């Protein structure tokens, strides 16, 4: 009778002889499968299982901690790419800028809205079913030779996004930051629709005012230097007043208010139900903004 073989092989590579066991599951593992552990070695499956069971660190507001502000970079890239597209095809501004109600003429021109309009004219803007304008307008900017600021419009906005975005995204986490930015942009567009529906507006300013409001709320919640925070907020509100005669103050104010509402929910949600309260607040604000937009579009038609 032949003696029983004492050769042991790796459970993943059955042709490889080995003599080391995983200290967690006690299975034999070869050098390729060994993963350093606090005591001995673990197999790949136990390493993955252990990673799933480790509680992931979160920001003070429940967001995922990240060292790279990927959402801020993506928003910067989208704004710059949209601006390049404008330079190549200027008609993009008229096609995708925020407009509540206007008329497209048979000659290709754009005219002031009239609910009862002559034959050959068609409705354009939100009232004409172009709902995408509520967001696309926030990624466009003034052409280099138009408006009060020209190319400074996008330069100043991108500088503000670079400074505020990285800091705010680090505090809130990517998902919450992205929701804040989009809700602020939407809030600015909806207030434009409500108060100045016949004005064509472009720019990320509404969303950036929302980020400014978020910086204020987050800083106060975390106990930052209030002198610096209050000076920042005073400067932001002063710019809101100064720019009222130069830009769309409705978009600025709408973004500011939406940003305050979203960030207040982020900052003061009960810890035990934090994610649900935060998501519910965003959903509630979204429903309100959509309802206001639908109501105004119906009233204009």
C-alpha cells in the first residue's frame, strides 16, 4: 500500500506546490496569492472581503472623502469646451442659452415673446418646450466681444469655480457637491424664468453663487474663522447688488437661495438619518423648482 501524498497545492493554482496557509481562511496559498497582513498572509478573497467590511471614512457632512476634486475638474472642462464650441458656432448661444419665452421669426431672427403671434413665427425657449435650456444656459458664457465683460465673463467664473469648487467638493464629497452645483444652476434659471422670461441669459454665475452660499454655511458649521467667512459673504452680496445692472441678478439670486437651501440640509440633517434627509431635501427642492417652471411656462403660453 502506497503512503498518502503530503504535497499541498495552492487553492487557486492547483499545480503550484506551496506550504503557506491564509491566516484567515486556512487555505494554502502560493507566493502569487499571498497578501501581507498584520499577522501572516491573506489570500486575495479574504483581502477583498476584509475591504468590504471596513467602514469607509466620510466627511463631516456624510460625503465620500476624495483627494482629487474630479467633479470640479469636470465642470471646468465642460464650461471651457462649451466656450470653444461657441467660438466655432456662435449660434449655440441662441440655441442653448437660458430663455423663458421668445419668438423665432421666418427670417431666422429672434423676437420678443407674444402669446398671440403672426403666422410664420414660432415659440422658442422654455415656453416652446425647450426645457433643457434651464441647465444648458449655465454652461455657456458671453462671446469675447459682447456684453459688459466679454471674455472676462468666463475667466472670472472659472477662477471662482477653481477656488470655491475644490474646497467645497472636499468638504461635501463628489456626489453632494455635484447635486449642489446643478441645483444652484437650476435655481438661478427658474428665477430668471419667473422674473425675466424674455431675457436670454448665459453663464455659470447662478451655480457659483450657490457655491458661495455653500462655503458660508459649511464654514460656519465647521467653526471656521467667522471674520473671514462674514467678509466673504458681504463681498458676495455686494457683488450681487453691483452686478444687478450689468448681469442677470435673477440668476445670481436664484442660485444663491438654492445653494443655501441645499447646503443647510447637508449641514444640519440629523446624523442618524443624514443621507435620507439630505436626499429628501434635494428632491423636495427639485420638485418645487420644476413645479414653478411648469406653472410659469403654462402661464406664458
